[in-house]
C-alpha cells in the first residue's frame, strides 16, 4: 500500500500548486496526507511543499516541513519542527572510490544514516552530506554545504559549513 501511495504522489500530486497560491485548493493537504502515509515513520502534521522528492524510507518528526524541490534520500531522519527553504538536498549515500583499479561507477556505494535534530532551520540551497548529524536547535545558512556533524544550538554557514556562533550564547566563538 505504501508503494502505491508513493506512486500516486509522484505521478499526480508532487507538482501541484504551493499553499500560498490562491488556486492551490486542497493540494497541499493531499500532498501531506500521501507523504505521511508512505513514509517509513512520520509524526503529526507534516508540511510537504511543491515538488518535494522524499524517499519511502525516510523518517520525519512532528510538524516538520519538506521544502520546495527538496530531495531527501532513504535513511534520513528529520526531527520535529524542522523547516527548510527551497532546493535543500539531504543525502544518505556516497560512491565508493577507494580502489584505483576499478572505475568509481563500478565500486558501489556507502549507505549511511543522516540525522537532523529537532527545531532546525535549514536555509535555501543547503546540501547535507551522507552520515552527518545535525544537532537540535540549529540554523544552517543558505547555500551551505554540511560535511561534518553540527553541535546543538550552532549557527553554521559556508562551504564547507563552519560554526559561526551559537544560538544559546551571547558571544561568537573564535573561529
């Protein structure tokens, strides 16, 4: 049944109008309903924006938002109250490249778990690489590429993303 709902979402409802459009009608609620029912695990009231690409094997907490044109692979775990801007990419796999005798395309992939904590704001065009753990209450600046774990309350930005400050401290750390 989950795969059937996933197919219905992909074919008919993934590209329906965004909630702020006057002609969006019931489409945002229907997108959220379908995603809630095909995900591996989903909390209360997910918000699924237009053209969100979400794996069947992802998990999402309560009241989290999957942004416009986001891409969330399998083995990604979003906490509760996560919000994200458009075009966010959250990965859970990488190509293997250790052997010099075998083309990279034939070496297979590493499959990792990627975690995003509770109360996290992910800005537009952010990339979170496979295996990263984003702590609770974090802010990830637009355009950042997260390649390492992010501690709780951190505000990170840049390529690669670095801690700029902490939300729970008045002073900025020496970076």
